[in-house]
């Protein structure tokens, strides 16, 4: 369990803080009917069409009659994440794996829905929705009523089914007006299978015997203030095989930093999920820390340590709370 560190500073900063507006995330591509066996090949791509990094912590993705809760994860602006459905793997900054505890998606008819939480599934939490099948259907599909109530789908609409080995994909990445006309049949963006002819680059780190994944350590959760320097140190990350580690930090505000340790300043208040990805030449492993940035701070402004007369009656301390106007 991570510790919670509270950083304080005696500096006082007055600054105008604009309103922070997150963009939106949309379902961008669905590969539901690969050629041959579907297991280990299906995927769903989510895209961030906003101008800021978008946290997906505890978001819930529904497909194949099952729910997948997204772990601590932040999606950078104008970038996508591939969620490998019903597939095992090691999570990275671009790929998440649900594990083989789900069901494969329907080859001719199904629903894909994204919710902002796993604790509640209704019109107030549904973020994006689509349904596909081969012919016109009149029955209400799962979560369709919630999507209609939320104004992100029209009852009875559906995306026409595509050929085996093809995907349904937004015609323009991130451009979703909640209409079947937004979608097209496309070649898969990636193929989740290896063949004997695979030309995948070998790991740059020499591996002898059985290699083991590294252990990422992003540090403790932190509470700090805007414009305050915060120390990030990933050097406590280790590798059981003593392979050289490569570091990549996602600061939760759209910035990526490839250093083991550094100091960083947040200019705006909010809660940021910082992720550290370490790579040993074969495995990517991620650890996260929650950084809460506040606008106000309490500092010791003046104290009287040695007054005239009795100290227990005359000593005092004055603290001041500084608020930053928004």
C-alpha cells in the first residue's frame, strides 16, 4: 500500500488559473471477428480526442457480455490505447490486456460500451456506445436504453457487420458523432498473432536462460501545491536478472519524460495519475502514483519562541493560509 506524502512550501504564489476542460475518449476501432480462432486476437481501441491527458482509472469496458475494469491508466492527448480482449499479456503505455477471464465478442452481433465507473452502469456514466450486426434488429440491445437516454445513440441504429478478418473503425480517428455513418470497414490496425515469418525485433538486452519481468516503483502518492517542485525517483525499480532498465514517465498531464529521476512542477490544481513504465529489453511493467495538486497552502508566518516572562503563557505561532484565485 502506497504511503501518502504531503509536501509543503513557504513560497506564496498568486496566479490566474483557467478552467481545465478534459477532452473526451471514444471507442475508435473494434476487431471482433478475426480469421480463424478469435481468442488472443480480438481488441478494442480507445482514443483520446481531447487536448489534455485523460485518466481512465476504474473506467469499465463492456463487450461479449462481460465487463473489464481498466486499471490506473492515463491516455495522452490525441493518442490511443489497444485493449486486447480476452487475452493475457503485460500492460504497457499503449496496450492493456484483459486476461482470459472474459468471453469473445460476437462474430455477427454485439454491443461495445464504455462507462466512467464500474460501480454504476446507467445513462449518467455511459461514455460511448455502439452496436453492430448483420440485419435490422428491433429488439433493444444491452445498455442501448442507457445510451439513448444519455443522447449518445439512436434507438434501433446499428453498424453493419463486416467480413471476417476486417474491423469496424471510425473514418476519422476520434471523430464520433454517435452515428453508424461514422464507421467503416477497415484492415486491422494490428494483428495479434505471431508466425514463423515474424520479423519482430529481438530484445536489445541479451537474455540468458529464463528472463523475468522487472519491478517498477514510481514512489509514494503525494499531496502538493501548484508551482511546487516535486521529486520523482524511479531508481528503486529493480530487475531480477540485473538487465539494464529503460524508464518512461507519463505525468498525467500529457507530458512524457524518459529519465530515471527528476523534479517536476504542475501549474494547475487537480489529481494526476503518474505512471512509470520500465522496460528490461523484453518486458514492460507499469507502476503508478497519485499526485494531488492543491491551490491553497498553510505556512508558518511568524512565531515567538522566547517571549519575556513565562514562556508557557506568552509563546505563540501564527499561520497563514494562502489561496490562489481561480
